[in-house]
């Protein structure tokens, strides 16, 4: 019996997952698995100019079939490997042909609507061929958040809480300290030179700079990044 | 070009979902207003001190 069937983009983004134990659907484990396998595949391709076809565990095998746009992965017991390999090739061919017939040029599940139909047909095909036994229909709607969550976690970004790393935090602390120094020196000059009190209002900008710098350091959050929709975790 | 370039983790990235964007904007606005308020308060304190001293 096939324990798991997974289809991933060659970049590592999973697009289909079935697990006979936990039923259909994505888990963080399956997302990590997809990234791990894509990394090994890419590594083998870059360094050895070949693809990984089998990963052997103590009592299970990952069998892999890499195509131009995707890789199909079976997790199977260490018996009847040749039968599973044949099934894997059939499944992979089916998906490949379907992609060609539907004129699909990329498998971006977030921008390409036709992928949803493709995955439903693929799910149907697996059921017709008794490769999956779950009665629950495959849904790929919810995996986007899980995937994003994992992607963000892997670099340390937490939406609304942390969008800068250690180096970037230190930069803001230094800016805050420089602004504090400017403010103290300028205030001293105003006092010692007996300048008009209105000059103190010129200190508003460095004073704001002091607190904006310190607050960004303390909160691990950059205002500029927040408004410009980016994170820099360096 | 180093052929291991693909292993580099992308730590500088555009946020691609609306929910995270909104959370970030809210937080950015919160820190900015706190910074402005505290800056103004410090200036007022400096002004008060100036009047006391001079």
C-alpha cells in the first residue's frame, strides 16, 4: 500500500498531498518534506547532473519521478518496489500528459486557476486506480496559509510582530543613539549660548528619531518595511 | 557564479498575503505614532526645563 503520494513543483512548493494515515491534506510535515526533497533534487542536479530517484529509510522508500515542471513522490514499504515504480511512472505520465493537453505552462497554484481543476482530475485518477483510499475529497484551498506560515517561520518573520533581523535591529538602535546625541548636543548649545526658546522646537525631529529608532529596535519591527510590505531578516 | 547559490536563504522578501500586510501596516502605524508622541513629549520636557533654567 502506498503510504503517501505527493506532487511538488520543482521549486519545492507542494501542490498535491495524500497521506493514508492522516487522510488527505497538507501538514507542516508534508510541506517540510516537499522542501527537503526539492533541495536534495536540486543539489543532485547542480553537483552531479542527475536526479534523485529513491531515498531509502529504515523500513520505507521514497520513490521519485521528476518531470519538467513537477516531481511525483511515493512513500512505500520496501516490498514490490518494481510494481510501485511502474505505478509511479504511470501517475507521472498521466499528470504530464494532462498538463500538456490543458496547455498549462506553470504550476503556480496561487495565480493559475486551471491548476485547481488539474489537481481535482488528478485526485480522481488516483481514486479510480485505487491508489488512494480516503473518502475525503482533496482540497488545496487551505494550504496557502500553511505554506506561507511555514515559509515565514523558516526565516523568522512574524506578521505584525517581527519583520527585521539582528543586523537591521542594531542599525535602528545606532540611529536612535545618534539622534539622541544630536538632541543632547543641540540642546546644550541652545542652553549655553542662551539662544531663543523657539530653537528648541527644531529638536522635534531628532527627538522623534530617538524614539522611533528605539521602538523599532525594541519591537523588532521596521516601520518602513511595514508600509512597504517587505521583511528583511538579516 | 558559485553553483551553490541556490542554497542561499532568501531573507529579504516581498510579503505576498493581504492579512500579513494589514498586520504589518497596523504595527508600523502604532510604532510611528508612539515615536512621534514620545518625541513631542521629550521636546516639551526640554522646553519646560529651558524655561526653568534660563
